[in-house]
C-alpha cells in the first residue's frame, strides 16, 4: 500500500487496464475503420506499400500493426491490444509530463481524468492510429518544452525530438498542427526567441522531407473533379459550437442536463485558468503552450465544421491539465473534496457505461440473411467499401457486392483506398443500367445501408420503382450497425406480401 500511495501511477494504470479490458469484451466486431487498418496491414508487402501511399492517412500505425499481427493473430482482441499498449504508455507519459513540469498532485488528478474520459477509452480499444498518435503527441510536447524552455542542452534529446516529430507526421494528418502550435509558443516574447525559432525550423527539416515523401504522391492520387465530395466536406456542419467537439472527449452522448453541467464546468475552469496566467510568470510559457495545444485543434475543427471527438483527442491532455489547475487552487478542503466527488460522479459512471456498450455486431445481420436467403439471393451494401467488412463475418452462399456504379477496372482494394471517402458521380441512365445488370437472375436482394431512408436513397428507391417488393427488414440496435432490407421480385411471389418487420 505504501508503494501505491507513493506512486499513484500504479493504481491509475491498473484502473485503466480494467476499463479497457471491459471495453474490449463488450465493444464487438470490427468497425470499417478497424477492418481497413487490419486488412491493409496484412496485404502482400508490394501491394501494402502501394496502398499505404494512396491511403488518406500516413502509414505508421498500419506498418506497426503489420508486425504486431504477424507476431500474434488477426483477431479483434489482438488488433486492439496494440492500441491498449500505446494508451497505457500515454497514461504514463501524461503522468511524467505533469509531475516534471508541475507537481505530483497535477500528475495524479490529470491521469485520473484521462483514464475515465470516454474518448480515451474509445481510442484505447480501437485498432486505429489514435492511441499511438496521442502517445507521440505527449512525448513531443514533453521534449519540446524540455529542450526550448528548460534549457536542456543534451544532443540526444534533440535527436529523439526529431525522431518523435517524424513519427508524428507519419501517424496522422492532423499532426501537422503540432509543429505549428510549438512555433506559436516560441513566438511569445523571450530572450532566445529568434534562436529558438531557427532551431525549431531546422529540427523539422528531416520530418518534413519524410512526410512529403508520403503526402505528395498520396494527395496527387486523390485530387480530381470529385474531391469536393469527400465526406469531411459534405458532412461539415458550421452551425454548431466548439463545445460539441470538447464535451464528447469526456462524456459520450451526454443527456441535455449533464451536457450543460459539463459545458459550464469546462468553460468556467478554462476561463479561470486563462485569467490566472499572470500569477505564474515562471510557468507562463508552459501554460501558453498548453492553451495553444488545447484550443488550436478544436478551433480548427470548428472552422472546418468537423465535430468528431477522436480527431481532436490529441488535445485532451492539455485540456485536462488546464481543467485541473483551478481545482488544485481550492484551499478549503471540504470544497476541494466535494469538487472531486462531483467530478468522479460524472466521469466514472459515464466511463463504465461506455465501456460496457457494444458498438458493432454482425451477428443479427448475418443470422437474418442466413435465415431467409434462397438460391438466387444477392447481398448488396452501401457504401461499397463495407463489402470488405461484411465478408469477414458472413460466409454464406450468397454473393456480396458493394454498390459501385463507377466504370473502371480497379480491384476492390484499390477502389477502397482511392474512393471510399468520396461520392460516386453517375448519371441516372448509367445507374439504371448498372442496377439492371447487378440484379439479373436474382430473386431476392438483401440490401444494407446505414440509413432508414428508402424513399430518397437511390438504391432502395430503384428497387421500389422497378417492381421489387419490400418483404421484411431489421433495424440496428448498436451504435454502428446497418439497416437490412429484403426485397423480392413481385413476379416471383404467389401471393402478395405486406411490409413486415422482424425484431
């Protein structure tokens, strides 16, 4: 017990491993993004390298996942274990960062909030790059502040910093903000400002060159007349506020009242931290860096209209530290412990509810199809890239086809890396010809899409307009699960069927 009280990181890390264990048990099947990562990591090396260049995000995580799954096996648990490793390293890195530059109290409370934040649980148990990206981000800011503001003159620290910056830039596209945030910190008045800016720029020559070796070919392979149909342009929502990106970092799907409480708490604590900066002149550069780190990703997300928590989760450590600062200024012990109790009563239940919530399962979908499929059955799915995912879990007799009316001779793997993020432009006549060819010699269609709308969506509308009858359907019960619609040719039926619903 003395060891735990002296080193609270041990108990914090243990709790983190418990929550991630629970989440991995309940999370369910791969999402498409996870399936994408695992599938493209394990392709033959020549194909893998080619597709990693074309892919939207840099390939570091995919490369590491390739080695990881080669050593273990390609299962949901094994793929997600790599993210748990990096998230555990992130907990240790945040604790070390705050203990070195602030205090052990900061370290313990910051790490506590981190492990119970739902966005952190999500990225910890998702077989994607975000856990790795967060870990590298914390290391980057640790080394940056140590080198440029703690007068750390050790050459090997600079070399490690250059390595970390290189790894960052090849881990996720949003990493380009991190050198800019650090540059913004160095622009503040200081005696070594000019020299520090030059040193920072020089230290990013190698990382930038390596990043461009991947980025330029990747960008050129995607650029075209249909680029503006990318989902992050089409789904942009500019009527929201930036709190809609921050709140889910801590509490996912918060009810209205809880969301209001969390919003007021975040705004109040951040405002207090900002207005109190002048009291800590010895740490002014640290807090300036933290504010830039905390707010820049969220502001950029707001300007782009993208309010997805995991895309700004690399700012979570800085936001947490800034929220902890006002709490640790409370002198009255009763008020202090009351605040901690309120904090725990919000975060802990939310964290365990989220950890126990399944995200995706193909069991119902596969069971429904296998129960009702006949000899001349075909499974169609939108978007087309989901063909990759359903084929992992459905092994029945019916062919699976992703709806892809574009005319080309590309294999599915290349279609996905090039076009999974764009709409497919097609004329009504070409679409009609494509669909007629697709359903020829077919009596039953199982159509999967992630929307209940069968009136405006082009594929189900086509079936209705061309004499197909909707006989039954199932609705999703999990966060990520498709609607499944069964269509039959009217002229194949001996008696009229009414639209029914299978539960």
